[in-house]
C-alpha cells in the first residue's frame, strides 16, 4: 500500500495528513494498565492542551507484565496487552481525526530474553544453536564456548542445582525454578541424568555473577535479560521492522523515535535504510551528546530526543556564584565521613568507567581482545579497558570521529604510560572502520560511558543534584544567558526540528525537582546549615556526600510518599557503589539509611525542619519551574511534554517517573482554567500546579496554531539594575521573557523567595523589544501602549512580570480583542505610578 493510499484509508474525510514535522509532542507511556484505547480516549484533552503529535512508548509485544516496553519479544504486530492492532487503529483515528500526528518509539538494538518461552527467536537459538534460522540475528561469540550460549541464571553451580532438584527435565523442557529452556532435538531421549541432558544443549547455565566475565552474547549495557540484535544485516532489519514500516506506510504513525542508536554496529547506515523504507518520515534518535559534541550531520534524522536542550535550560537557571560554596560543602562532607575518591569530575568518571570496564562489562572487553588479529598484544585487555575509560564521548562513527580515539589514546598514555606501546599498536586497528574489532569497540564505548557515568558517577557527584542529569555535563555548573543564546542560535540553524524536553522516562529527577534543587545554588551557605541540621536531627548514613544527595532529593520532591523515598534511596546508594552495591549490599549501611528516611516521617522535629525549609524554598522552585517550562516550550526545536508534567512533575528516577497519570484531574483543571480565563481570572502559582498548566497550554497552543510566530531566534537585550535576573528572546513574533535566580532577585529588596518577584525588585529593569503593542498570552494584558523611551520598545519587567515570573508576548495586532483580566488596567496604572 502506498503512503498516500494508506493515509487516505486511515484519515476521516476532511482531514489531511499531519505535517511531516510535529510542532510539539506529548509522551504517553503505553502499558497494559494504560493501553492504546486509553491513549485514544485522551486525544481530545491533549488537543485542547495544544499538543500537536502524540508520542507513544514502544508498542511491539514485550515481556509479559512489562510497563516500559523496551524488552521487545516479537516484531510482527502490536502488543495485544497494549491494545493490539485495534488499539493502534483507534488512537490513529482519534489523533488524525483531530488533525494530530503520532510518533512511535522503536527499539532496534535489543530484544527481551528474560523468559525464553516468550521470544520465539531466542527459543529457537537456544534449541538449535548455530543452526537456528535466527542465529544470525543475535550477536553471539560461538567460538568461545564451542557452540553454546552462556546464560547467567543460576544461584550456584549447575551441579548444585541438579543435586537440589532445582534443575530438572519437565514437560519436554529443561526447568530451573520458574525458568524454562528448550531441549535440543533428541537430547533427552536416551538419558535420565539432568546434568547429561544439560551438557547436550546449545546453552550452558552458569552462575548469574559470571556474566561479567564469561558472557558470550551482546547485551543492552549490562542487562542480561536484553540481548543485542544485528539489524545491520538486511534480513534482520526486514524482520524486525516489518510492523514498524507498515505503520508508517499505512498511515497509522507519522514518525519514529529510535532508542539507543549507539548500540548499533552502523547507526548511520541504519538511519539511511530506515529513511528509505519509510519515505523519509520524521525520525528522532535517543542520542546523548557530550559537551559541545555535534550530532553527526550525515545522519538521516531530524535530531535528538532533547537531553542537550534539557541541560541548557537547567544551567541557565543555576547561579554560578554558588559553585564555590557547594564545592566547599562537598569537600567538608567527604572529610567528615572519610569518603575517599576524586572530586574532579573528569578524574571521577575515569575511575568509574574503568571500574565498569573491569567489572560488569569485563566480558565485552575480553571479547574485543579475542577479536584482535594474531599474534595477540601483551596487555591488550588492560589497554582496551583503559581506552574505553578515557573515551571522551559515547562513541565515534568511523570514519567520522577518529579524533575521539586519538584523544582517548593520549589520555590513556598519561594514565598508564606502561601501556603506551600496546595503545600505540591498538589505535590503527581500532581506527579502521572496516575492521570488526573497531566496529565492536564503537558499540562498547557507549556501554561503558552509560554505566560508568549516568549509572554510577551521577550518584557520587553530589554537590548539586540537578546537574547530574541524563545528557548533562556536571562539570559545567552554570551557563550565562549569552551562552544559552549562542546554543539556541546554533540549534535553530542546524537542527530546527530536534526535540526539546525537560522530563522523560529516563531522567534521574523530574523537571520540578531539579528546578527546586537549582535554587540551592543561590543559597549555598544556608543549604549547608540546613543540611547540617537535618543530619544532626535524623542521623547520618555515614556517607556524607550521599547524605547530601538524599536530602537534596527529598527537598526537591517533598512532599514525597515514604515508600517512594525508600525505593529511591535503595537505587541511588547501590548505583553509587560506594557504601553499598547491588551485588553485595551492606546491611549495616542500608539499615542506617532507611532509619534516616523513617525519621523524616516519624520524628516531628525532623519533619518540621524539612517542611519549614521546603515552604521557604518552594516559591523559588516554582519560579524556576515556570521559567524552565516556558523556555523549553518556546526555544528552537520541537517541545515534548512528558506525560503529566503539565502539572508539577516531582518524580525521581525510574520506575518512579513512570507512575500512572490522572488525566481526569488534568482535563477538569484545563476546562476550569479556560473558563476562568474567559472571566478574566488567573490561577495562583501554588501547589496545585494550575499556573504551570496555564503556561503549558498557552505555549503549546501558540506553537501549534501560530507557527508564523516561531520562525527565527533572536536574543533580546535586558537592561537595568536587575538585568542578570531575566532572559528574553524573540522567536519571530512570539517573545519569551523569563526570570532566573529568583532568590537573589527577591533579596534585592529584602524579600523572601516568592514565585513572582516582590514589588520593587525589578527596579528599572526592562526588556527591549522590536516595538509595537504586545499581548501576554498568559495573562491577556497589553503592554507597550504608553510612551516609549527613545523609541527603544522598552517594556518594564515590573509590569510584564507582575503576575508570573514569565511572559509570552505576541503582537497585539495578532490577537484582536484580547481580553484583559478585571483590574488589569488599574494594576498597570499603579505600576506606572
């Protein structure tokens, strides 16, 4: 079926296809408890909110009970548990009927193998080994084991499992507790001994901890239950994209989001093939860029999923003057509790990455060593691990990015001069794009980066938790307004349709948790006092930097349910791997940790202290939140709203950030807000989050319904005594103005933090706009009708930001008869006086 015919079949009469690129997206986590039919039922709400495209999490069949869908087990249909084909048709009809589009998340790198019986390909591989028709789909080193796949599932030796009766032949299968494995044809016909039956299989069951060193299949990072697939092979691509390509061709979906392209052997070639098969549909890649690393310009993609934008927004709202104070606090906490280790970010991640290469990804390093040409180099595994630890970005894309290998080699020689001859010999091999070991090395460097940095170092580098976020460089404490503008000019010029985001299913903290933590950078001395008080009242875990991480999370997310707090602490402490670990939990430390948490709920003195501090800090957090939201929704790119984050998003790391969303509440609040706006009433900035809903809906509607207002990016000048507290830009008609550093702004007039600046704090500060009367889409108020200062178009921020810490201004001529809330004229006149 052609693209046009497919769309015509799907779309109701009178509706045209969605534009190739979305003007905004809204991420929905599709799962058995919120399936595609449920997604279809909220299309009208999302349409009213201002959303352009729906953005669906993976919808191919996944492991039974999976809430995230990244453990795909088949590729030929929509997951029945997520609504099946009928569900996809329902959401497509609802979306396209409203003029909306659909973006679907896909997972080309790996499949779920936790339960072999659920994955027909994996079952076949285990049953038939190298002779399986699906053997080529998996990245298995058969030579290492003589034709078997090592499966790390046992709690002891295979002999112990057999002796205990835990390993058994049952119903024509090999069973180990609840695990089921197929039997090779004829392998159990003439024997009764389970060990002999096991020895005849094309797989070998081993202790789960041996995966780190002896595994012989490629995984997703270090997750044994996710096996890599080889989509670089044409037949594997065809089979794994059968349904996906069909959705695009048949008009059921309009674009795709590609999960983890860095795990693929040839990401550029993959994206080129995907573009050819989908008629050059809109495609985004989940790619993390390090620092100023550019997205490969030769890729057939429209951009990333937005972590680079998230980092820009966070850092322009952080006070650079707080860095020294927070560094001093961190150093003191380390000294007091005897926590050793480097405090320099780059030294820290060298150590954590090397630990990953020597630990949970040791099997990948050893496979690289085996792939080297004979004769083997002395110390090759050691040198390979050092190069991986020194690699400055996730990976190169040879022949592009060869300079990253050279940079890694230089640093590796500095760290390990004894390995210099081996490193010198490895570089030409690893830099040869045609060499299989070079391809494999590129796939491996991203694994080491992800596990060593995001999943380890992020939990050790605790001076300001909001900076340790996916896609961010924690060594970059803050950026200036000018630097923010430079990056947005570049984004608009190079990747205008790349996604922007503030929260995802993978972020370590929800956007509003980070916004409140950002405010701590303005008060490092007070935060040091508050943290000391909390530690004195609730006790310490014995790990000072972890205490800081824990209390920052609670301050940022408070009020947070007790069970969520305990779950976060468990994950954070074990990921940090300083005082406890996943594989060897320290019972004494974890007992102290959970006792500290319980005191926050059970001890009135501790609870009162945290609630008092949060009550003081929360308004500054709300100000940062509203600024971050408007910046992200109006900056260059395609803004994504993660499900539910139109209200306060106070989740912590997954699975906390995948909790169900109350769409009924949001639907009612949006309707009430729109009704109130017609009466000239505005919501307060308070714990309900109604002000955030106002800003989200007005910005999304503007982006979708008035694209002519968003055609360029031009920084605007802010002048006056409080100029450092504002950021403003013109998008081609729509002007964004946002507050930054709200604690310091309030302190200018001796005030306490508030969600919008107290009277007098802006003084003579003004934003210089191109001229002409404007209307604030958030409040409905007109500005710029009065006398001008030399024709400069100066708008006093005391008036523009009188109600909210942000404003979205558009030409008054574009909004004829725009309503002005009751009392607005008197307020403006009073402000002028």
